C-alpha cells in the first residue's frame, strides 16, 4: 500500500513534465486520464483510511481535509480546462500547485511532513534578516539611480543604463548571485573607473555579509526546530 501510494504520488507530480507547456508534451487525453487514475487512487486510499479510523478522529485530522480539498480542486480544474479546450479557449492548469499536498499529507509521508514543518517554523525567524537585506538592496538601488541615472549612460546594446528604479533593483538583485558580474558595472566603469567602488561595496555588503548571515540564520533555526521535533518524538 505504501509503495503504491508513493508511485501514484510520483506519477501525479511528474505529469507537469508532459502537460502543456511541457518538456515532452503528451496528448491531453493521456495526461488527463493519468491524473484521474491518480486522484481515484488517492480517494480510495483516503476512504480506506476512513474505514479503519474513528469518525471523530478522521474529520479532526487536517491532513485528511487537505487531501479531500486537493482532490476536489484538481477534478474541478481538470473539468474546466477540458471544457475550455473543447471551445479552443486557452487557459492554465492552476491546480498544479496543489499536487505537492498529496506528497506531504498522506500518513506515509511522516518524515517529509516533519521537514516541511521545520521549514515552516523557521520562516518567521528569518524574516527580519530578509527584510534587512531587502532594505540594503533598495538603498543601494536608490544610490545607483542617483549616481548613474543622470549621466545618460548606455549599455553595450545601446539601452538606457540604470534609469529605471525597478530595473535597477532587479539588476542588483541578480548581482547578489554574481550572475551578471562584471557586465552590469561595465558602462559605469567605462565612464569612470572610480564607480567600480560602488559595485565592490555592494558585493561585499550584500553577497559576502548578508548572504552568509542569511544562510547561518536559516541553518541554525532549521537545525534547532528539527532537533526539538525529533527530541519530542524520541521522548514519545
């Protein structure tokens, strides 16, 4: 039963590879039939669980409610998408985002659920570091707008350079990963080599300090919650 449940969960998740837009597209009838079979198996698994569980316990378990809601949403979305497809109306399968619910909420996925719960408990504690990082990014973007926006600089493609605040935020956000380095600073560097100091300071503050701090906070808090959770399981 556990192996079959995991197989159909994997099959349901892997349908995203074959549904439009897909890497390896298959006919809609094939993918829809595969999804219906998976949902029927999930419903049968849930029905079997309800037969061997007291009714008051079954309906108080949020995992069972989540699975039922996910099944209903998936079937509704599949029916609507199929009808719109008949009338050649382009639409999106929005129910794909609920498919991981099956992986998390079945009784067999206890370890995955613990890891997910640890991640959820960690998120509020890293919010302050993330907000501080975003504040730094927005301030550096504002400085870049003031430094380069009025100098009519252009990129190598002839496009305006650092004149739109939102585009500056995105470019500097990418620079945190160094994916666009040193291309992003070359127009300013060609205008004056002293402007390289701005980008060096940005990389030091945001990439080497904030990202390291962010990673340390995430790791320490996740490890703390995981230790508390498994400590409680060991005590039980």
